[in-house]
C-alpha cells in the first residue's frame, strides 16, 4: 500500500487494539502516513497493532491506559503523548457496553460506562485543544452508536452514554469551530467485531438482520472509512454532525420485506379517470 505523507500530523485513537479502532488506526497510519497513538487497556493487543503498523511502514506507539480511571488518564496524558507530540486528530472509539435490564442496572457499571464512553473523551479533547487551536487545525471524531439515537433492550448505560457522547460532540463543535477544529461523531449500526461476538446472541442477530434495510452487519472498514473522511482536510466544513453508518437502520420505520410479493402494486388509473375522482 502507498503511504501519502500528511506532514507532522499525529492521531490518538482509543480502543485501537481491536475491531473498528484498529481499522481506523491502520487507515490513518498506513494510508495517510499519520503517526498514531494506539490507546487501549489490552497491552498485548495494542502492542501487536503497533508492531503491525510499523511493519507496514507506518509510525505507531502503543499506550496502555484503562479509561475507567479518568483521574489517572488526566495525569498520564502529558507523558503518554510525548513521543510524537500532542495529537491534532483524536478518535474516541473505546467503549464499555454491558447489557442488563434497566431496572437492575448496577451503579458500578453505570459509573464505569460513563467514565469510558463520555468522561474520557472529554478529558482527551480538553488535553488536545490548546495545541489544535495554536495550529488552527484539528479533527475530533467520536464513535457513538445507533444506540445513542434509538433505545435498545438492555442498553440503559450504553445508550445513555452514547447519546451523551453525541451531545458532547455538538457542544465542543460550536465552541471550537472558529479555530478550524471540527468535532463530529459516527453512529455505527451492528458491525462484526469482538464486542458484538460477546453482546449479540442469535436472536439479536436475527432481529438486526430484519431491522437493517441492507439486511447485514457492517464491517470495521465501513465504519473506519467514515471516520477517515471526518478526520481529513476534505471534511473541513462539517462539524457538530453525527453520521449514521448503519445500512439504513436509522432511516427506517416500517419495513415489510415481502409486501409487494404478496400484494402486487395496482395499476395507476388512467388520467381521465383521475380527473373524475379529484374534486
Ligand atoms: N461493533 C458494533 O456493532 C458497534 C455498533 C455501534 C457502535 N460501536 C462502537 O464502536 C466502538 C468500537 O467497538 P468495537 O466493536 O470495535 O469493539 P471491540 O471490543 O472490538 O474493541 C474495543 C476496544 O476498546 C478497548 N477498551 C474497552 N474498554 C476500555 C477501557 N476501559 N480502557 C481502554 N480501552 C478499552 C478494548 O480493549 C478493545 O480493544 C465502540 O465505541 C462501540 O460502542 C460498535
């Protein structure tokens, strides 16, 4: 693959050791020649991704952080972002997604979910803004979810946190727009990743296949493509937006798959008979 150098750009991607985050990191580093921080709690997987990027000719550093501990994150950031410098692209992609009935949602899960999915993104954005303002350029992309737009069974903590992340996207967007910094989100539909292997049983998969107009799960590449656009120069006038990448899930209302097989469309009446019907 050819590397097109975008001089001195640096990106930080959370949850980049797996799934969607990994594809985003590889896209930024290998397709666009951007130095990337691979931030993840999984040390082994993060270092494997960094090594794979280096082997492909990119520049990557793995950084082991558990985003549940926001105070530790805040303290660690200056050292964590020392090697390539403060990032001018931030992708908040890591998430916690424990599913349980709303009435029984545990306070521990709620607190941890909000920390990883909302508070850590805020801390990371705040850390990088002074640098982005100085450069007059910055790209922040938050990986939200269709669960932040539509409610889903068991998703009290996850869905609420993703709705908050979408609101956080808009809040930052309007306050930093005049410095050439854009803040956007993507809202993936169901995507084949390790997270989904844990959270989606066969009944959930069948439900999604029925509710997604494209009748299939997305791929990490399809989500990464949207993120790469929002993190590019080409997206310079897009800010505060949430891009659904979901095979049509959010657009859909009633979906009757075989409606016209069962009930053929009646022929349109001739113009003359239309005139007699219309008053
Ligand atoms: N897969 C889907 O169907 C789907 C749908 C909608 C939204 N999303 C969103 O896409 C993003 C990526 O999801 P994925 O499916 O690629 O998941 P994944 O499980 O494949 O990867 C998530 C990564 O985040 C890391 N991570 C989790 N908690 C962390 C923590 N406390 N500190 C640091 N790192 C942590 C994990 O170690 C892992 O490497 C998430 O924000 C998720 O909510 C996914």
